C-alpha cells in the first residue's frame, strides 16, 4: 500500500497543476499533434508568447522571483529580449579549453572540502551546487568566488529549486540577501549588462540568469549524470572516451530532461492543416519527457549504446529546446563543463547509489563517494530502505506544499498584475 502511495500522490499533484492552466491549455504530444509534428508546432513563429495570457505564468513567476519579468525564458519577444539574449551569449562565450578548465578547478575545490574520509555520503545536487555557484561567479565577475558570495548563491538557488519541486516553501528574504549583494557588485561584472534594463532589472537579470537558472540547471544535470554513472558502473568506466561521453550525455538528457513542460502562448492563429487550428491566445504545453519517450526501443531504459547508430538531431531529442523557438543559451557550454566536472569526480572517487532515479529527482540524488577499498554494502542497503521511505513522506509534502503555492500564486497573480500595468516590453501603460 505505502509503496504505491508516491505514484498516486504524483498523479494527484498533476491534476492540481492542470487546473492552473485553465481550459485553453493543451499538452503535446497528443492525438491531435503527435511526436512527428511536435517540433513543427513548437517551431511555429506564432508559438512565441512567453508569459502574458497564461495562468501557468503566475506560478512560474512566483517560483522564480525576484525579477521574473526580466528572466530570459519569460521575456516577450522584442528589443528587450534581443538585448538580454545578446548579453547572455557574451557572458557564456569563451575558448572551450578555458571553460572546461574552470569546471575542473571548481569541482576540485569543492571535492577537497567534501571528501574527508574513505566513504562520503552526499546528495549529488547539493554536492554540485557550490561547484556551479563558483563557476558562474567566475564567468560573471572574472575572479575567484568568495565563500560568502558562494553561500548566498547556493542559498538562493537551493530555495528556488526546492520550491519548484514543492519539497519546501519559498523564502523571499533568503533570496533578497543575494539581491542586495549583487546590487553592490553591479559595476564589477566582466561584460556590459543589457542597456534596455534599469539597474534594478540588471541585478535581477544577473540573479535570475546566472545564479538561479544556470546554477540550478547545471546542478540538476550533473546530479542526473552522476547518479546514472553510479548505477551503471560499466558506463562510468568508459567516459574517458569523448565520443562515448557524448552518447552518455545524450542518453542522460533524453531520459531525464531538465525541462518538464515548456509553455508558449500563441500570438496569432496557428493553422497546421485543414483539421488543426490553434486560436491566438491558446496555451501550448510541450512535454519534454513524453516527447523524449517516443520513437525509441525500450525508452525507459538507460542505454547510451542506442546513440552509436544514430544522431540526436535525427531523433525525438531536444534537451536544449528547438533552435527556432529560443533554445537554451548554454547549449554549447553545458556539455564542455559537465564532461570536465564528471571526469574530475571520477578521478577522485567511485560512485555508488541504490536510490530511485526519476526525472524530477526530489531526493536530490543520494550517493556514496568511495575513495578506495570495498563498496560498503550495508550502507547501500540502508540507503535503499531510507530512500523508499523518504519517497512516501516526501510525496505527501509535495502535494500539500504544491497545492499551497498554487493557491498563493493564484492569489498574488504576479504575471497577470504585471501585464495589467505594463506592455510586453516592460513599459508602463495608461488605462
């Protein structure tokens, strides 16, 4: 009975979140637009609305505050988005060797702090979060990250991802501490900030882009990668091969995509064919996990070997989005940095875990890091039992807190109220 509870609670949570979208939201792929036309719809020029007009936007803005109105993923198309995207590309650019070396160095620094015995138990997301806090601080400020700043970044990023996964409530005061720090440091960044943003908005741009999204997504991605390696030691033995590592990364992103649902609001009617029309104002929800599960033999099995006879561009595989509709700006940097970081981890330790590996990974990836000697079987057995029990109580917590945050976001209406008083380019409007 208890073993079935998490799945039932997850299904109930899904029903709660469906209500946020309202009656005009449609999730793809479905019978109307299957996986073979998924990217065609996703790439349509009219599928380009970001936040205005969707109930789901209020929830995402609530989770991503402060400054969701200048978050690159949620900015409406136009001069402000173009300016912000240009700045982001500049910060994330650089020679491949330098980007990889920085990832190795930041990973080594954190491991030096964490590895204090022969066996160290960690939560992989928690292990990697300070790594990427250090990494993106260096990209933004061009200097080593002070411990005080790292703690602020990790506290903020952890608060965001914990609330996103509904395992804890958000804490605006905790996030505000990083905002104040970045306000003082605004003049110290390496590259020009978007000129179309006010100083306050520039602070929120830094906080949301690099010290929220970048830190959170890279920590999540590395937790999935390292947990997969921990549970497939035959795969871990081969990641020194660059070509094989690319297959491992493709398979990790396929099975555990970082995006669950990407929502877009149609800014004009979309006519796919004589039987398929989506009116302007429709909320289109693109499900990455569902799409990534189509077109493959044994789609729920982790199998890097499947990529030896095909290429990701030929398959249902869009880990960074689609090129025609605002893909992730870190599509080049992420594989370089992840490969360097993973190799530094495996150079130091072997990975072992019996935890359940799901896409959302609310457990944060329990894992044993073993420096040398035998694998501690009893600790792995304990980890398995504890993880199953945690799944039970955590699923109930997620249901309760998720419902509470949905209701709070619906009450606050952060996106709706913003667009009541501003146009899509952030300019005040008169009524």
